[in-house]
C-alpha cells in the first residue's frame, strides 16, 4: 500500500479522494477545544448555542475540521513530505455540527522542482472538505516539499 507520493508521482490536475470519512462526535469537538484552550461557548455549551446563536446548536470548532482534513490527506499527499511549507489560504465555508460526517479530496494545482536541492520538489494542492450532504464546509491551499524518487543503485 502506498503512503504518500514522490515528486514524480504528482500530476497537475489529479484529484485524490481521501477515504474513509470521519463522523464528528461531540467528544471529538470538546476534546479538541479543551486541548487547544478554545473555550468559546458556541462549541462547548449546548444551552448557550441553543439560546444565543443563529444555528441553535453547537458548531464544531473550525480548526478541528481543518486538522481532520489535513490528516485525511496525508496518505495521498504528504506521507513522504520533507516539510509542509505553508498554508496559503484557509476558508470555513459552512458550519459543521456534531454527527456530521466529513469527506475530503485534494487537487494538485502545481508542482515545481526545487531551485536549490535537486533531490526534491514543491507541490501545491487544494483540499476540500464536504459533509454527508455534499456541502462544502472547508477549503485550503498548501505547499508541500516532497522528495524525488530515489535513483536505483546498481547491484
């Protein structure tokens, strides 16, 4: 089974559908909030969310959804990465709620060889996350430095 890709294996325009999806539980959301010290009641307090917000229920913290999608993409995109270089953009397009299932896919936008190190290249990708209804909930672009395929050594 393949885990990540070498530079040569990326093709501009390729789309990788990440599997499996992940159903977000209240526990997942609350644990992530507590680990990252995000104590906003929109995420943690059901009564507050029901009485003080437009959604009338807890909304999953957006950085968890981003982290989930980033993790889903590792086997397809950055499993062989030397470094994650940057996140160019991150948008939370629609809310995610407890019980929603998140699915992700990544499109290869560009790739270029490193100007300073001939054994690697930089790949630009866009990852999109959808809920079980097909609603786009999160989208981000990033650049990943990946190695080139090692040259075969003569025996």
